[in-house]
């Protein structure tokens, strides 16, 4: 009996929002811990870190946006992916819309960041 190879798993997972938020909270805790160990003052860096929901959106975006061998997407592709995240996870809509609306210079992790210079 010959077994067929399992299909390649899709990068789009449909985990519950609670699971995604728990994973994002773990990621954020690691970021905080690294900065504290480096001797940084939390009063100075906490506002720079993404929120738990922002991390969820960024993780979902990264899973959906770059298939193997793809080139870096432009803002239009990124925006389409973010809008699809809203369709799949409506409670993330306020976070996604805030990430789409403002081009920030100081938060380098933001999907629509504009670099000064």
C-alpha cells in the first residue's frame, strides 16, 4: 500500500482569536523581557511596542502575504491582505483600520511606515 504525500499545509490558519491573542501576548512578553534585560526603561519603550491585537494582525499578515519565492509586496497588496483579515476576524477591524489609516514614522513595525530621510 503506497501512501500519498500529505499536501503542503496552507499558510492561512483559522485559529480562534483567543488563541491568536494568547500567542501574541507571549510574543509581546518576549519583546518586553528582551528590552528589560538590555537595561531599557519600560516608561520609555512600552509605547513603542505593538499592542496584542496589532501583533495578531502582523502575524496573520506575515502568514498570508509572502508565499515562498515571492517578492516584497507593495502597499496595495498589503492593504488587500489586511482587509481580508478583517473579513476573517471582524473584532480586529478597529486595529486594522488604525494600521491602514496613519503612516507612522516612529513605529518601524507598522505595515505602512514612512521612513524619514
